[in-house]
C-alpha cells in the first residue's frame, strides 16, 4: 500500500504524524499539487475529489480523507489508540477533532487559498473572505487557550488525533503569518509538549 501526498501540505502531515505515533512504516508517492498533478486524469481515476492525501491499497482500492485514512490504521492497529479508549473518550476526541477542523483548520485553509492565490489556476480567490477567515481562526486561539488552562492535551491527559490536527494546523498557519501570541500561554505550553514528541518531525 502507499499514500499519495505532498510533503509540505498540512493534511498529509496529519497522517504521517498519526502513523509515526503508531510506529507504522509507509511508502509515499509525492504529488506536486502546486503544478496541478493531483488534477490529472490518471489521478482523478484513483481519487475523484483530487485532494491529497489518499491511500492506495495493494488491490487498487483508494481511500481519501485524512480522518478516514487514520481510522483505517486505527482499526488495523488498535494498540496505542489515538482515537479514544473508552466510549466517552472516543466521543470527546471526535468532538475536539471536529472543532479544530471547523473552527481552526478550515479557516486557515480559506485564509491561505483566498489571500495567496496559490490555487488561482483552479479556483477564484476572494480576498475579503480569506481575511475574514484568518480573523476567525485567530479568534479561536482564545477558546483553545482557555480550554488548555485545565487540560494537558485537548482531551484531558490523553494525547490523541485531535492534538495532531491542531498541531499540523498551527504549524501550517505560519504561511499566512498566524500564530498564537504570548497571551496564549496555555496554548503555547501545549504546543511545547506536543512538538517535543518524536512524531513531530514526521
Ligand atoms: N477533506 C480533505 C481535505 C484535503 C485537502 O484539502 N488537501 C489539500 C492539501 S492539504 C489539497 O489536496 N489541495 C490541492 C487542491 O486543492 O488542488 C482531507 O481531510 O483529507
């Protein structure tokens, strides 16, 4: 099996960090999304949404969506669970994962796409929307900081896939000059903790 990815893009990194935490080795195929390689007919045949990452199994089955790929490996390798250990914890991980995706990662992605014009060959950037999205992402730092005042990780003292999505989104946010400020001391302390893990460099 192999994963099609672009090394510097944030969604494939979520999968790489997840697999590194689980100690799973993987083969990767590098796709140049800036050049539109993901849009080619050959790629579309494998992955109709054209978004990376996607997993190709040895029998040719292709699986897209970062979370679905992680779910597949969580089920195949349940040891060292990253998606929750109890019914409540599984629900809490999902709650935070969705919150981070909707309230932080997606706005960062919108800010990037609509203010930089990086994908202007395949979409129409709307700069005002990009700026507004960036403001919304920055505003969410306050909520995260408040939550992490009492919590080592997003779900208590349990490191999970929710921390991975936040870590990858915060690092990616630097491309649009968005980062937590000194007043977000609990968020910054959380960042120190998660970025010290060996999986950070995946
Ligand atoms: N919902 C998808 C989003 C994937 C996504 O947006 N990937 C970006 C790179 S991080 C991409 O493929 N961009 C290329 C394009 O839009 O043409 C997931 O979670 O995997």
